[in-house]
C-alpha cells in the first residue's frame, strides 16, 4: 500500500488536523448510535451518559496509541456488550456495570499474562463466522424498536416507512460512493437523515435545551452492585466475542501495514482494551473495542500514522466537556439511529460471510449445521415473548434469554464436541 505516512511517522500540523478530523468523522457515529440506545435505557440524563462515554472512549484511544497496540485503530462502543445489557436489564445497571468491570479485568489479566492464545483455540473459523453474524442478528429487536420509535409525535407506521426509504437510500449510496466519502457514510447518514426527518415530520425535542456550553461530567462513578452468577456468566461469554473482535481488528491492521512485533502489539492492545472496559464499568458506560473498519480509512486517506488519531481523541475530550454540543448530537431521531445501526450490522454480516468464504469454513453438510443451528437458535431466543422469558428462574434467565449467548454456547458445543471429528480441517 502506497502511504503518505507510516505507523510511527508524525504528520505535519496541517495534515495532522485534517487526518484527525477524518478519523473523528468515522468515530462519532458508533459512539452516538450505541450511546443513544444505552443512554435512553438509563432513564436519567442522556447528556451525562454521553459526556462520560465520549471521555472514556477518548482516554482509551489515546492510551492505545501510546501504550497499547500503537496502531492507527479507531475504537468505539462494543455492540456485543449492548446485547448483554439488553438481556440483563432486569438485574439493574449496578449489576451490569459490575459485570463489565469484572469482565474487563479478567480480559486484561488473561491478555497480560499471555494466556489469550489458549482461548483463541476455541474460536475456529466457523465459530468466528457465527459470532460475527450473531451480533447483527441478535440486535434485530433493538433495530426494529428504533425504526418504529416516533418519539410520541410520529406514528410507528410513518416512522417505519421513513426508515425503510432511508435504508434504501443509505445502501444505494454505499454502492455508489468511493474513497473518503464512503468511509464517513455513517456520519453523513446521521446528518442528512436527521434533516430529512425534521423536514418531513417537524422538529424533534432537543436534549440541549437549557444545557450549559461547558461542564465537567457529573456522577463520574456509575452505580455498582454484586451481579448474580447468571448475569456475570452471560457477560463473560460476550467478552469472549469482544476479545475475538479486538484480536481480529489489531491483526488485520497490523497485517496490512506489515507492523513489527505483532505478538507484543496484540498482548498490549487486548490488555488495554480489558482495562478500558474495567474503566467503562466503573464509570457506568458501555465498554469499547477496536474496530475493524480502520483499513478502509487508511486506504482512503493514505495515512497510517497512529498520531493522526491524537487530534481525534482530544476533540472527543472537548466534546465530553460540552453538554450543549452533545445535546444536539444526542437528539438524532430513533428511526435514523435504527437505520444507521442496521447499516453497520449489515457490514458485520458481510464481514462474517467474507471470512467464511475466505477460510472455506462451510464445506460439508455438518459444517453448515455448525453455522446454521446457532444462528437460528440465537434469532429465536432474541424474539422470545416477555411472558416466556419471565418464566425462567432468575439465576439462569440472563443466559437462556440472551440470543447471542445461546448461539455462542451452541456453536462451541457443535464445533468442539458434537461434530469435532467430522469438522476437523
């Protein structure tokens, strides 16, 4: 790849600012999308949640650049943890935050002690394909609820109709746009989708009304409570998937850029990710992960310098100190958020299918069963009626009513026990 700046080169100031803004345009959509969903679940001030999320994300990003993997990798909220949160709401956010904190510390310890290589053996190509696709499929109920959310002023039918047309526009644009514009499509979709929604349905309530221009985030430490074994177990399985995602992102960028000492970069990077998730749990926000979309940004900008992400982190910190600015950013209508989240998850499915093809993960009928059965079970469990879900004992409910957890456990059993001899490559 022909690059203007390599990993450890520092761009001149003007280039640094331009590239930093480019990375910012890629970073903000994921923070807004997942942040708005989780922030609304808290029921308190969404602005305070956004402040903490932006601040924690920025801190982890800067630490990764200087002490972690030291690669040009963008980070953001982990969608797999959103699945864990949605399935554990009955336990309360104190238990959820504590589970994220504990999961992060365990991940950091495993990576720091060099034990991660043993866990990697569980994640064969077929298992990884299922994990990637499951994340998208089991978020379908969340996406559906967002696309019909008219905020009390727009009927669900009209909101859903807008979402379907908007989705067609986004996916068409994804096929037509090239280069830098394609890499910031999610941001463009949030901006122009919100404008279109306002033009069609009228103004939306702004979170920024009465919000100060500058304020330090309040309630830095989130609520914490001892989680029961079911909630913690469900989150630990989610962290397994998070670790695989993190590993894949680091290795993909490192491989493309032919970075040296990849073993050390992976060890430090996953350790920082674990500690970052522990910090997220302590502050009461969703944990983060390195994103695999970074190679596309590098190819579009021709800049592989890790230092180009420093301005991005600094701007995220500045935004975290402005409730007024975050109030505007957090006022994006639900259908717009839902469609952009669907677009991101479609990309996730595409990545899973591409990996399956590249690794020839499905060559026999048994291979197809290993992939297909967990996906089907995961989807079915994700749409379980509340009346059914509430009938399970509290200690196992977070596990058996979590479509992602059920799917991951199923694929591990099929891959390593039921079809172990037949599926050995």
